[in-house]
C-alpha cells in the first residue's frame, strides 16, 4: 500500500465527498429545477388571480363580462391566457394543474389555475394558464447556472480545505520534522515547545519529549557504564598481564604451566582488545574527538595497504585502489577515519577466499564522495544484513573466525560521527560491497 501524507489523505477525502455530492446534485438537478419552476409558475398564477379579483372587486365584473358573454385573452404566441366564464351556482373549483386546451386549432399543454368566485349573485370560473413549454425553456439555463455555481463552490471549498488542513496540521509537521525525523539519536537537544492551539498536538509534543528524555537517560547511562567499566577493567588487565610476563622469567615454571600461562595471556589480550574497542565507541558517542583534520583519501588507503600487505600475501589476494580519485577530505578525524576504513578492509581480507581480490573504487557525486570496498569473500546472508552493525553480533559465516563482533559496530559509530552513510550489498558465496557516501568539502588534488 502506498504511503500518503495525512494532509493529502484529508484533502483527497474532502474532494471525493464533494464529488459524490456533485454527482447526486447533478442527478437530482432536473427534478429540483422542474419543481422550482413549477412553484414559481404557481405563485405567479396565484398573484395574477389575486390581481384580477381585486380589479373585479373595485370595478365590478362588468369590466370583463357583460350580458353573459365569456371573457378571454391570449398572448400572440399563445404562451399565456386568461378566461372568465359564468358557471352554475353550485360549481366549485380551486386547483392548479396541467391540462390541455384547444386554442385556434392548436392543442397546447398549459399549467392552469382554476378558481370560482361570486360576483353580483352569480358564480364565475376564472382560468389563468401558462404554456408548459415556456416553463420548461428556463430549466436548461437554470441547470447550467446552478451547476456552474456548484462547481465553483466545490473548487473553492477544496482550496479552503487544503489551506486549512495545511494550517491545522502544521504543528504536527513541525513535531515530526524537529522531534523525530530531524532528531539525531542518541544526540539530543533541549526541549522546545511547538506552538499549537490543538490540545491533541500539545499532548503529542509533550509525550514525545518525555519519551525522548527517557531514551536519552537510558543512552547516557549506557555510555557512562561502558566508559566507566572500560576504564576500570583496563587497570586489572594490565596488572595481570604484567604479572604473567614476570612469571615467565622464573626458572621453576614447568612447560605445562607455561602453556597455560600463554592461554591466559591470549584471553587477557582478547579482553583488553574488547575493552579498548568499547572505550573507543564510548568516546566517539560522547563526541570526545575533534573533526579538524584534512586527509588525502588515497594516502590513507595506501597506509592501510602497507599495514595489511603481509596478510594479503598469505591468501594471495589482489588489492586494487587505482580507481580512487586523489581527493582531500576536510573536517574529519584522521585517526577515526583510518579505523573505519581499516576495519572494512580487514574484514574483506579476513572473510575472503584464497586467490580472491579486493577492489576499492570511488567517484565524486555532487558534494559527496562515494567510496566502495568490494571483496570476493564468503558474503553475508540477506537475513543477516540488517543486524551486522549490532554490537557483539557475529554473522554465521564468521563464527569460526577470530572475531569479537565489534568491527562493524565501530564502522557504524565512526560513520555516524562523520555523517557518513553506509550501504551494504552482499551475495552469499560471492562477496560483499560496502559503500560509503561521504559528505563535506572535497578538494581534488
């Protein structure tokens, strides 16, 4: 299902509901206009009747009828007529209905008002008629006018709905942009209230703030624990290493004890490496590093190559960085950037196949530099990719390797510190490609 903005959904709903109203109105419009015309005609006929009766009252019936002769008056096109006849004393009529009349050999449909009244002790029948054809002539123009007015009103209301929806939902947009999308977790800023007159948005703003405070507190406690634990562990680890090294100098130590001491020393080295790594992550997250260095990317990769060249020979791996442009990255921390790239290249070596290859390519793209590190190694299962940056998470293919599950978390932490995006593409059994999208000022050398 496609994702649509709330404001768009509201506008779409309003537009559809109004379209339904327009459709119903268009279907009912002919009947409505016909009824309006009929009522208008009936009212006009009644007024004409009242006017004629008033004349009879003031001037007498002889103004229309004299010596018992009927009175009739027609418009030239026979659109309207008035007739006045004397009728039987007991005859009564007071109706308005459609009837046919034969007028000068023409049969015409009329809307006729029939009304009897007394004058001079005699009973008279008044008929006032209007051609139904002329009544219908106004129906189409009225329909067009009504439809045009309705469409105009609908468009105006849709525009008004859009403007009002934008206004009323603006605080929600600000909350989403500044408190959620724009927030850099776990780095938080002080609370700023979003101005709104909608109580629901106020409650949402306060709830999000409280949630962020809780998350911030949890992150802070985790950072403090990692930092303090790492510092505290380094001292006893160093003391134990020193004592083990001193014990090797004693003459009464047997070979069996020395083997066990070597195993202890390896465990301590492993523990020391983990502790240093956790301390480094904690220091990066607490922003204890500066980003003031200018680094040549090609020189940095060359330093990494010089450091791992012996390991490349052990697996007979080819290493190609020829496609990388010689650009200078500014506003970075060289030590951390070296660690980031070294961990990626180190993994490409560690999990590669014998006689495999590692290739590093790069290109400038607008204000970014895109650097890709590809290998022909064992690859990563698609189901594992979302979790490879989690701490102490070791993918199944690497369980047999001497790994602590902290290499890629360091990569992610350093990348986040430099606002670098990391993209991973991998095919199991064929290899992996890690792509870094590096922002900032690039200087081609």
